[in-house]
C-alpha cells in the first residue's frame, strides 16, 4: 500500500486530471495481472502441445516390415504461478547428437538456431542466471528463460509456435556444422545492441 498525500497537480488517470491515485494504480496492476495471465496461458498451452516430438521408423523382421512410432520429450516446463517469465528445461539427452557433442554446444546451438530468420525467437540462456560457477558449468546450458510479457499479444502465439518448430527442427539435426562461433558472435552483438537485461 502506498502511504502519503496524493498529488493534486498531477496529470492523467482520472476524469478530474488529478492523476491515478492509489485506487487507479491498483486497477492498473489488476489489469496487468490479467494480461500476463492470458499471455502465460497462451504460451503454456502451445508449449504443452508441442513439447513431444513424434519419431517414426521402419523395422524389418524375418517375415514382415513394420513401423515404429515413438515420442521424445524435447523440453519440459512448470506453469508459472506469477511473474512474466517461464523457465524451459531442454531435454538434450533425447537429442540424437547427445552422445557425440558436448552439452554446452547443444544449448548454444539451439539458442543460435532459434534466432535465425526462420524462427526469430529470442530466449535468455540459463547461463545468464546461474548463481554459481558450478551450476553454470554443470546445468545452466539446459535452461532457457522466456518472457511472455515482452512480446506484443498478437505475436505471442505465432512466436510460441516458432519456438516449438525451432526445437523440432533442431532435434532433426544430424550435425551442428552449420552453427559456428561467428553466428554466436553475431547473435551476441545483436543482443548487446538491444540493451537487454
């Protein structure tokens, strides 16, 4: 609660041009909460429906050929209880390159892949938020933080679908040769020019 005198010479908010006052500020916060809730629901429903990758293949037995259908979990997340961010845990151990590539390269590779013109999704890598060096080195590569408040509402669903499609296409990669350090430097320079935190 805000204590103290209300500004009588303020501009905006009320019909009498005296400003928002405390009740106006509370109404604004309630509206903001509803807006964030809608956005979070939109993003989470799309992510929930797209986090599994369906893999198919053929197998031969002595007498017949048959199909195999399997699902792979590319990522998981917990529905936020508040705020404007969602944390996504990438299940890189299900990626075909898990045994052949170091995990940090997979995390960095997906981050770069999502910023390419086909997807244009900017996520914050978990390495930015690791509280200790050991967590940064051992686990942070597998997490992305995504802000659903920073995207215009009409663009939120398409962006969420692009994230899912970007993950699916990344899980189809047989090599990371097309993702190099020059691409990473380009993404980092674009980020620095945005002055994001």
